[in-house]
C-alpha cells in the first residue's frame, strides 16, 4: 500500500466517512468516544504517512518527539523565568526542522533533514504558537497528549487551516449540544459538497484540462518575443490563479467539513478573496489562518519590539519595514527560489502602496468619489494585481527566461 494523500480522490471520502461514523453517532448522542477518536486518527495517519514509503512516518515521529522536548523544556523554564533570549532560542530551535527541510532543494542534499514529511510547515506554526503563548502567559499548562492531539489533528495536518491551541482545546474537551451538532453536521455537509465542486470539478477543469495546454502555448513563445511575453502568458496568469484558488480552497473546505463532523469548529481559510477591494482586504480573505498567524506572531510582535526599543520613530516607516520583513519571510517559507522571494516583495510593495493610497484618500476624501463604479474598479484592480502575483508565484517566468 502506498501513502494515501488526504482528500486526494472522491473515493477517499467514502472510507473516511465510514471510519468517522462511530464518532458522528457518539456526538449525536452527546458523547465523545475518545479511545475511538484516537484509533481513527491513528488509522488515517498510518495511511497518510506509513504506506509504501515509511520515511515520512518516521520523520513525523522524530519531529513530534523533537518539538515535544522543545515545548515542554521551555514550559518548565517559563514557570520560573521569562528571559527574552531564552525564549528566542527556543523559537529558533522549534523552526530548525522546517529550515532544514526548506534548505534541502537549495543545497541539493535530500539527506540533511530527518523531518521531510507532508505538513511540517503547519505543524511548526502550531508549535511556535504554543511557545509564544507560553511566553505570554496565556498557556500556563499543557499535557503531552494535548500537545500531540493538537499537532496531529488529522483533518488539517497536511495543509491547514492553522488552528490555535486554546480554541481547538475548547472544542475537543467539550461535547456540543444536539442543536449545535446538527448545525455542525449541516455546515460540514455543505462544505464537503462545495469542496468536491471546487477541487474535483472546477479545479480539475482549470488545473488538469486547461493549464497544461496553456503552459505549452506560453512556453512556445520563449525566444520568439521579448522576454517571451505573449497573450498566452496573460491567459496562463488567469487560469493558474483560478486553479490555485479552487484547488486549495477545496482542500480547506474538506478539512473544515471533516472537523465539523468531529465536533471541531476549525476556522475557515478563504472568504471570497476575489471580491477584495484592496490588497489588505485580500489578505484578510485569502489563506486567512496563515495570514493571521503571520500577522499575530511576526508582524505585530516586530512592530511592538521596534516601537518599544525606539529603533524607528516614524510609524509609516515602521509599518513598511514590517511589511517587507513579513512578506520576505513568507516568500522564503514557500521556497528559496527567486520567484517566491519576488512574490513576497511584490506583496510587500502592494501593501505599502495600498497604505499610501489610503492615507492620501483620507486627506482628500471630498475630492475622491466613492460609488458603485469606484468600488467595482477597486475589486477589478485588486483581482488583477493578485493574479499577476500568482503568475510570479507559479514559476512560469523562470521557465520562460531561464
């Protein structure tokens, strides 16, 4: 048996829902069968990580042990002390496995990391969140099985959404009332159907039927036009953007739907992102749990540190430095290739430009019209800016130019 990627085919859901049936029946009658919950999780994790290639499963075990040591050693330290540099050291230690995995392709040495498995980024975000909230005093106690349950929650393990420990803990400890669970089931079924439409119909149309053909046409202009630019590249930009959204949003809907069936209100990851009126609004709608994680645990903390130590005085400059830092980190997180880094810088520039426009608009409110046309134009402009950034992100320019 090969490793089975979660939500990879419609057949997967038949077996998964059969496995979840005792959990659903238990919650319907107001009970959590915690032993069966653990059994179902183990079954899914085995199929995903311990199939024909067991290396991912071994890597996952090594990673969990490593992160558990980091978190609980820091928890023990934090009960008596609160040193900044000790805290920083433990955060760095927590992200080292992810750094090694991200460096593997760059140095072309696939043996450098013991931690190469699906979803390491999202598990790392969860671990770092716990360390940071222990430091803040928000998390005062956490048990090893609670830590493992949070990290290994199988509906979201490979690609999110990224939940927060305290919110997740509240759901898994409590049993929803019959009325609440009926709402969760209704929500779960709706999201499951929507996810099937997004990923296996619309995503398949854009990603499997259209995208390869348009890519071949786009690359046929390599060396034929200046920089290989063509209308085919414009078509590729839109088709890739649609594929990226419907495929990823479909996956996220599956994760939320399965969580709902298990009585967990995992947060949504997308909220009509292509209706955004500006780039800041877009990041409040696109991959929400990731963008909010970066906002809360990187951007806001950086802003607080810069202001506290008075490294910079101008608040506009502070915000701009924060955007550059934030999106550079996000770019490097996606990978160490030039187009991911340029993608990050592009969005940093878009955020800086957007803030400058909002400041200008505020000063000249009376002379700048605001009506249905300007709002529609703002959505149109934002949509095209985002699609252009996704074209950079796709790596098609690397193939065209290099």
